[in-house]
C-alpha cells in the first residue's frame, strides 16, 4: 500500500517541498513518525517534533516556514487539520479495498463471534454475546464478560478482565469543522493497546487512536462507565472510579487516583502519584508528582480548602 507524495499532494491540492516520489505506507502521529509514515503538523505545541521526526512526509499549513533544516518532504495545504481528515479517509478506503472479499467472521459458538484473523491466548474465557474483531490479539487467562466488544486491530494483554458491555476500540471523537458550520468525520485508523493485569469496568469505553495507539499500561483499573478518549496514555497501576473521563491525547502518570465523575482536559500531562478528588476538573498539566487536586477548575487541596472557608464565610455574611 505504497503511496507517493505526488499522489497525496494531488489528492489534497497541496504543494510539495522536497521529493515528489517520496513513498509512504501509513499515517502516524508526529511524535511517533518513522520512515514510511506521513504525519501532520497543525498545533504549535508539537513544533519540536517537526525537526526530530523520522517521518518521510509532513503535512503542514501553507504558512509554515521551518526554522531548522528538515529531512521530511513537505506537503503544504490551506488547512492541515482539514487535510488530515481527507488523508485518513483515503488510507481507510485503501485498507477496506485490501480486505474486500475476505471472510472476516467465523462463528465460534452460540452467540459468540470471533474474527478469523483474531488470536486468543490459552485459558481466556469468552462469555456469550462477546464480539472480537479482525486482527485483535488477546493474551492468556483473560475473562471477557457478556457483551464485550473489541473492535479491529486492538490488543489485550494477559490476565485482563473486561466486564459486561465494555467497548474497546470504538472511534475517537474526531470531527473537523467546515466553513458552513457542519463537521467532517476524521477517520480513526489507530487502535487500543491494553497491557497485562488490567481490569475494565462494565460499560466503560476506550476509544481507538486517530493514529498510533490509545495505551492502557499494566495494572490499570477502570471502574464502570469510565471513558478514555483517543490517543490517551494511562500509566501503570492508575485507578479511576466510575464516570471518570479523560479527553484526547492526555498523558496520565503512574499510580494516579481519580475519584468518581472527575475529568481531565485534552493534550495535558498528569504527573505520577497525582490524586484527583471526585467531580474535579483538571484543565492544565500537573507537573509535581504527589499532588492532590480538588474542585473546578482544579486547585491543590490545601489552596482549595482555604478558599472554601472564605467562600463559606462570605455566604454566611450575606445572609
């Protein structure tokens, strides 16, 4: 599935800076770009990766002027974010064309469906109504309770428990705004990787990455109704109580604790051993390990409690 820079530039209406015969086989996030990948750059937060990436092609805005030498061929377009939507659609169609005509599903037993290309380890048990999609890999000694759905290409490690109704690998929430106010769907071509000893609660949802992987590290425990958005990484042995939501591309450290109904903004980082109280909203990165947060917007626990005393006393004076 090799595609040249010239083909992609023609598709996107873009201008090539570099070799038009540069070949790529798949899109990737700019942080993870390797030879043979096309990546995109539209957010200034990621400029450092423009000069470090090993990707063969970069999709950028026409206004972009590099400050350092680049190894990648550039495709310049009017709007790189809109362009990546078209790009992912294109690679999605190529993937579907490659698989067309193949029989994807085999009926394993009554009301259990496992794709022919899926691989399931020794000692893993699937309850009725479980669906395991194409190219899924599941390790040893796992339990998948009734109604678990694992979409294509996802990976589950050893000794994992997925409770009823959990959905692994549904599309991330990616839509590019158009000038007329409507939205264009951005195809989600990545997957979800769940490492060993993870437990996922009932009706929890873990979205596949736009490109690359949404990653749940070893020992993570997610309660019922938790939502992990696309391209999130959750560090080892972090725990989240029910209805916790983590927005796209957030990076959660190791041994963190999240109370029920807490939330984390997208594209931020949470340091190791952070504690987030119930119903807390974290809007900015947490850089100091061991911080405890409460409130919305989140404040350090001691600061919040001092402020709360003031708020409470002011309320009493008003009465």
